[in-house]
C-alpha cells in the first residue's frame, strides 16, 4: 500500500440553501490511522463523508483519498474504498449470507476471496448466516454492514455513524472489530456522536455546525484544555449546579454522570487553590460536605469548551 | 393520586413462544426520575408499550397514575405524556401552532393554551422562533419542544424513549435540566437512554436483561452491588457475563 496520506482535505465547503454544511474543512488522515469525526447531528459529518466517498461534489476546496482526487478520479476511487452509510442500506429481505454474496458480486469478487479480511467479523455473524438481515438486532446489522463494506478488500474504510442507536455493549464490540482492522494497517475514518468513542481513535476532529473545532490525539485535546477543571461530588446535583454557577469565577458548570465538572474562568489559577475556594464556598452556602478535586479534561469537556468559544 | 405513579406487578408479555417481558415488578414514586435501561432487544420498548396502554399484558398487571393499564387504558392515556426519538411534532406547522394543536387535542381551554405557550417559549428560550416552522429549528430545540408538549396537559407520568439521541453535549445537559425540573414539580419520569452517564442523573435505575430486571436501585447502589466503578462496567458485566472488563 502507498505511504502517502490516506485522506487529505483542503478547504472543503458545501452549502445546502442557507445552511453551510461544511465550512472550510481541512484535515489529514495518515496511512493506517483510525481517525474519528466526533460531532452531534447536523454537524456536517454525513456531508463530509459523502464528499470523501465521491457521492457529492464540494462547492469549493478539494479532497484526495488514497492520493486520488474525489472529483476527477471517482471511478478508480470507488473500487478502492469501503463505505458504510449512516442509514442501514442492506436488503432486509435477503439473508446475511445473501447480502454478503450480493455485495461481493457487485465488485466482481467472491466471499471466499475476502475470507481473511472479513474473518473476525464473519466469525460473529456466521451463526446467523441464514437469518434475514431485517430480523437482526441493531448491533448485528451494523456488523453485517461492516462485513459488506469490506468484502471487496478496500484500501480504506469510511464509516458514517456505525454505532448510533446501538447499545453500549454492542458499541464496544464494534470498536473491538475496528481495532483489529486497524492493526492490519487499514486506514479507517469513522464518525460518531458518542464522545466516549473518541478515546478509541488515534486522532479525532471535533465537528460542530460545519466547522472543525480542533483536530488532535484525544489525550492531547484533553491536555490542551485552557482552564482549571475540577470535579465536584456530593449532595444534590441540582442544588450544587445552581450554587456553583453563581460562584463569581465560574466559567462553566455541567453535570457529568455522578459528578459536576466545574471550569474556573481564571486561566492561570492553581487547581488546588480553586478547590479550596470551592469547598469553602459550597460550605458557606449551607450545602454541607462535598468533595472537590482537580481532574484532567476529557473529550466531552473539550467539546463543550470549544462549542461555547465558537458561539461567543 | 395516592400510591406510586407506576406500579408494575409481575408484568409479562409473550409473543408466540417468545417472552419479551418476563414478570417484571417495580414502582416509580411521584416526582421520581427513573432510568429504564437495557441492551437493544432486552424488552424495554415492549414494557413501555404496556405501561402506556398500547399493548395488553399476557399476565401480571400494572397501574399508572392509579389506573390499570389493561382495563383502564383510556384513563391511563389521559394522565401520561410520551416522547420518542421520532417526535410527534408536525414539521410543517410553526412552533406555536404545534403547541396550540396539541393543547386542543388534550382538551385544554384557549386561555390555558395561551398561558402555557408563553411559559414553554420562555422556558426554552424559543420566543423569537415561535413563528418558525418546526422543520426549520435545530434538533436540540425540537427535542426540548417535544418534551414540553408532552407535559402540556400536566400529566402525572411522562415516558421518554431515548430523548437525547444525536444532540451535542451541551443541549443534552440542558435537556436533563428540564427533566429535573419536571421531577421537582412532581411529575414522574421514566426515561430510556444509551448514554450511561445520563443514567447517573436518575434517582433510581433498572437494568433489563432478556425480559427481566437484572438490577435495580439508585445508581450508586447498583454500582456498589456489583462492585463496579462505573455504570458502563455494570452494564457490561450484566449483559456479557463472559466478557473481560
């Protein structure tokens, strides 16, 4: 496989009526990289994927996939990419095996020729080989769609929201499969609205309203969080939320599972000092004992910070 | 209404030889936010359809707002709100028209409709968008609007089926603040979600597995009971007992 960039997007722009679906989007995906596009519905993820897989033309900018131009070289590119659209697009009335055979035939190949490529996924699907695709569970449908996207042995995978609406455990199994494919050197671009999946990628970009907010390794995005961040636990979440938001130095306070994440507005403040201030403040408000500790920011913290900055 | 908002006793539903819901029993108190969790296919939707009076139980019973879901389904439906991922809002009506339409369906007076429309619009900051078609407003607003519409007739219990799918993390949290407020005002909330951090926001949760309730309690009790640090871990242990954590 060539060692050039797997994806090279430069200034991509695409408008639908008044909506700017993609606004000057530029990023690279390195060979063999598992790259995540993280963002909510309406961020522009699907528009981006449709351009990268040659199904939609950009209004401006350019993109190369496997060092081929997505507009000029579309016919050559289509044979080389594996694409899983966001909406389940297999034939519900065909069986698992029939769907797979059909997709192999479309690409003028056979399931047997792809055996090694699809082995880890096929092992989980095989017990259901005779079942109609429409009768599979959500998680199994997605595994079948992944299998079909791989059957022509593509040189890159582009997966648009493969885990949306799938339960937490099936999501984890799907990501295990992606990890195995990546280990074989296959570059993968995957989009997801689930922030916790970002940590499973080599690099991610956070996307909102057609723009890329930040692109980096997940740990690095957390490390670059620009303010002191503390977790506050104890008492009633709703009561604490109201009190902390009124603290004079509060920049943002959001519930995070069983805790609240508090961001201080003072960029250089020592987290331990802020923690002591917060403890005293909560106690003076009569909310009793709470635990306050400095924490490292995660992807979701970073996403919310960049979102708020973008809106300001 | 006295007694629990939801009281399910050995509630069961079979489809042919398949038991989708297998004798579940649980109560939801007034004002409680109850997280109804489980893997895809565990039976959550079937259970919810019985509780909202759309599907008859095969055996067992349940009352919602004090009325039997099997024999008094109409009474039940008058006292509940329901919101699913596929909102029941009309895309080609404006925000205000949607509220008016549903207020009329619920039999509210014009004065009540006008008053509650004002309250809803100011609560979710939609005053300026009142004349916009629902099709034109962002998903996060649609979700909040759908929730407020589900509460329009002041139901005793509101059922939310994955209400926060697909929205950004800030909008998701704003939505949960609306849920908290509804609970604080005495409305009971039964909510399903795939975001396990959201399950932590519930007063109590249940986790369904193969049609039965495999764990139930406050989020911290459920975590402690299984010796797990996070609900993610709890979920994995219950649904895939053989899997390595």
